C-alpha cells in the first residue's frame, strides 16, 4: 500500500525495474469500433453493426501515428469483423512494424460459445488475418477477457489452432470476466485437455487486500493518471516484471456517436474520453514499451519454446497461481 502513497522519482519510472536496464512492457491495442463493445451488446444487435458509422480506421491510424511519435512497436489484436472490411488497415498496422494478433471474429464472449463454435470462429479469424499479412498470427485475446474458470477449455483450442500466447485472463473479480486468484505474471497456462501456451494476464497492482486493475481501457480513463503511473512503476520496480497495457481505438475519440445503454455501461464507456489521448502520450513517454513478444522474450519466455525454459527475470514455468 505504501507504494501507492509515495510518487516515484521520474528517473525511477524511466529506469523502473532492476535498476539496470528498464523493463520492456507490452503495449496492446484491441482493434474494434465503439459499437462492438460487450457493454453495448444488449442494445446493439450484432446483425445491425453495418448500420453504424465506422470510425475504427481513422482512430487506429491516429494510434499508429502516436506510437510512431514515441518510436514504440505494439501488438494489435484485430477483430475479424474489422479485418474483413478493412484489410488495408491491417496491412498498414503491420507495415508500421507492429505485431498483428487475433481478437476473435465477432466479439462473442468465449464462455457463451460452445467449444465447437469457438474453434470455428477463431480458426476463421486467424486465417483471415494470415491471408492479409502473409505471416503466422501467434497471439490471441478474447472479447472482454472472457477466458474464465468456466471457459479454460479455450486454451486447448488455441494451442490446437497454433496460437503461441494468450492475453485474455484478468486476475480479478468482475461482473463479466476475471479469474480471481490467477497468476498475475506471465506464465504457462494449461487447458483442461493439458495443452499449454504462454499467458500474459492483464496487469494488476497487488495491494495485499485487493488487486487494482491498472492496465488500461476504462480503468486508465477512470483513475487519475498519477495512480496509474505509480502502480505501473511499482510493478516494474518492486516486482521486476513487465506490465501489459491495453487500449481501444474508440477511447481516443470523444466525438463518437453516443449509444443509449445502461447508466453503468455509459459510465464505463464515455468517462474521460477527451482526456485519454493526452494521458496516453504521458504514459508512452514515461515507460518503455514493445510488442507482447518483445516483453515475453525479455523474460526468457519465448512463444513457441515449450514450458520449462527459465527466464532471465526468474519467472518459472510452475508459477501458475500466485501464492
Ligand atoms: Zn474487444
């Protein structure tokens, strides 16, 4: 708790971690539009998505320009629906040096699909992206982090489809997602069938009595920037591990059409959209970022190399659940 009461020196943020080389954190973007989000799923029928004004192209291009300004390569988890309509956008992301990864096909929650539906949708989405960029797609993130205790079977299917890492587990308690008590660090995760892939869980700051989700999205917009900065610096400096940050293109678009949804959904979606871009610029200037593979590689966790590899920062293969 004391970590959150004392603001780190600027130099500590820049050299967060071991005091030697700064840690490379993972910067990620979930490429979807404002009308795809799960919070609006009750009021926007998937069959009507084509009726909405698409803003994802323009907003994603703005994010590409922003990342270029800070010379940062990121991982973009692209929704299949977006890739099928805007293949040039996917090529632009890849041509800018970023990693293309998969955010599923139609933003259905994993635990609301049967394993067969999930396999078919995910296989189609992966092939769609690989057809566009002509290189293998190794990473996956589920819609609304919906790999939970009841949908861990998805890990076996991801391994079967050739994915090498996943970033869908949010180790907190939440109404729509989360595996409370799951490991907070990157680790090898096994499905019910025994297949293993790397998992980079969404980052949290462990306060002892609770875990604070500080890794991006609505949490980034809701918390004062200073809280995010202090918590993320502490993950690097005190735990010596990278964090993974996520954002959606619509989060830097305060001019997006307003959707009539529940008060809670509107609060989560619209709060501080106008401040998000400037806060993101501060973050990009204050921490070191790379792709998911850059960040995992620095830990000695290389996608494609099986469990048992010892990381340079001592994250072991058996570190599955936090003690
Ligand atoms: Zn999403």
